[in-house]
């Protein structure tokens, strides 16, 4: 971990693990992935038309992807903490 990455991680650590997991995992990764996935499926099935039932797919995506984002955020936190501790030694 270089000095810049270390300083950035130290700033994130101050806000805490829960904040990081919710912000980075659930909100940033989970919601953005849900939006992109829903749009992608809609375009595959309907092309550029506005027809089709997108609601059921969107509801499912907006439930499952944030859950996945929670676990992704936990993994990233653990991975970054490991790198941070190793660079401290």
C-alpha cells in the first residue's frame, strides 16, 4: 500500500466499518448495479422502446444487489484492513 492509498484508507477508517459497508457496498455498488442490471435486461427484451414490464425485475434487482453489495463491502473492508496492517509492519 503506497502512502497516498494509506492516507485515503485512514480517512475511511475514521468513519468506521458500518459506514463504509453501507456507503460503498450497499449504496454505491448495490444500487448502481441494480440500475444497470435492470436497464440491461429491459434493453435486451424490449430494445429502445418503453414497453414491457420492468417493475418486477427492478424490485428484485433493488433487493438482491444491495444485499450482495453489503457482503462485497465487508469483503473490501477486510481486504483493505489486511493491506493496511501489512503496510504498517
